[in-house]
């Protein structure tokens, strides 16, 4: 788990294991991990680590078995959160370790797990079948190659049979469980795998503690919300005289927010989506720490002009893709899921303050200005203006009284290209130039 994380950064998005997210979405999910659930995972990790240390001292397979049971519990806790499941490796290592260390008359601490020819034969079958599952197009068909004759300039198609589809392999032998080889190899691989859980949970604490402070003391106080100010605020954060208080560090026992991360990057051209015909150059990354992934996601979001804020109603963090000075999110309110936090929050504050930081009210105001501009230019009539006003007001009422409409979706509803056809209004083209002579 988390041993090597591969992802792609594209146009305002990040793609992990085939799933595409808006920049900042992954960071927001990690910032919203419940503190009590995270504390329970850390407690379970410490218990599992103590059991592993008992095995290191005793070398009894029964102690390894007990430690593995605790890691199985930790893994099930991690599977409760989609953001962690997304990065979790799909492996049977804990199941195999359980089979390997379970009480048995045939296995003891002195058992030799050296590979035999039979073990190697099964391993080759397993590798062949896994390669087929990953690249099925390379099996069971014909490879076509084109050869052009230099004398006749004719092209011939050569078809070469591909390897047959391999049969499903037999079950692993004891020597192949966890890792092929003797007990020392198996233990080292298992220990490294378990250590990745500890590194991931440690990275979450280090990253979240630091970004909580950045959002609270720097981002939330910005007057002008744009990408330049976000990045400038990040620079101020890192170079602040009290940076050691804000940034997680071992001296204070808050973790380690690393200054440098190892990253492997490559560029690859690809279609923006299948069949679009539009190509862009995407950046592919490989990192060995969860913290490096979260930094990339968060920093790229800031550069794009996205900001993460803390909802003053529910306390959860939410992603804003436009420079709104809103204080509430569009998620269902925990105490009343029929309404969003924004609806309940603005209702509690009252109408006077609603216009100042309510993004939906700002969108409605901008819509009015666009309609008034069209009226002044003579491209719509007063009757059409009134109709557009009424429809925009109805959309605003629905968006502010019913859950499910985000700020961006409401902005799109009020866009002229959507609102005018909805009202059967077509702008008139004003004649240009001098009138024709009679």
C-alpha cells in the first residue's frame, strides 16, 4: 500500500488508477478525514506494530499471526474511506500471511521455504497469467505486420500467431506465499509492506496539520481571490517568521512536512478523451509518499485558481473553483440533510449579509447586469427583459431553497447561452454602418 503512487496531471484535473478528479478534490477529501476515525487508525497501527515487535523478539510464527490479524483490522478501517481505498494496492498479502503463519503440524519456525522446480513452474504460470490479464491483446490472436517490396512496391500483410491464452494457474504453494523464497525474504517483504501503512498515516497527519494552518491563517484572510494571490500567500506561509509553528515538524511532535520530495516525471501526448480528436501533453508522475501526491494536487489547484475553504456551518473543507467570498459549502447540512450548509447558513445570517458573500446572489446580480446591457443596446425588448428577470429569479429561488445545485451549476444556468433559449428570447442584430441611400 502506498509503496509507489502513479498519477497523471492534465488540464485542471488529476487522474489516479483510471479515476479522474478536479485538482484539489483529493486534498479536500483527506482534509475531511474525521479526526476520531484517524485517531482510531493510529491506535490500531500502534497495536499492530507492537505485535510485530513481539515476533521480532520471539521469532514465533504465532506472534506473526497475531500481528497480521491486527493489520487486517487496520486495513478494513482504511477501506471505509474512498480517498484511501483509491490508493490502496489490491493485494492478498495479509490473506497469504495468515495462511503461512496459521497453526499447523507441517510448518514451524524451522521450516525451509526454499524454492523447488515445482514452485518455479507454478510461479511462471502465475506470471504468464497476470501478464495476460494486463495485456489480453497480446494473446490468442494474430500479429499483423506490413512488408513492402522494393521491386514491385506492393505491400504484403504478414500474420504471425500470438501466444495462446494461458490457463488459470494453480494455487500458490507455501514457498510462494507473501513472497517467493525462504522465511527471511517473506518477512522483509511483509515488513516493508506494513511500514507503508505507517508512512501513509504519518504523511496524512503532517500534511493536514500544515494545510489546516495555511488555510486558517493565510488563505481565509485574502481580500482578492485569484491564483496569483493564492501562490503568493503560500510563499508568505513558508517564509513567515513563525513558520516552524505553522508547519508540521518533529521538534513539536506534529509530524514532518518535507521540504523536498522524490518525484519521477515523464511527458506523454494523448487525447483529452477518447474520440475527441484534441490532443494535449500530459504529465505523468511517480512518487513514493502520499504527502508528495497531496502536495502536487494542492499546489496545482492553487495555480489553477482553485481554493479550499472551511465551511463555517459544518466545519468541513470544500473546494471553490471561482473567487467567491462564500463561507458555506453546498453539501447537505449534517443536522438537516434536506438543506445545504449554504442555505441554512445564509438563512441564519439574514438578508443584509447575504449579498456580500453569497456566490449564488452574486451570480444573479451579474445576470441582471448582462440583461440590462442587452436592453440598453436595443437587442431585447422590455417585455423580454422582464421575462428573463422572472426566470432568473425562479432559478435563484430553486437553487437557494433546494439542495443539489452547486454554485458552478447555478452560474451555468444563468449564462446567456442557456437562459435566453429557456425563455425563447433571441437577441436582435443591430444594423451597422451608414443607412443605404434611397
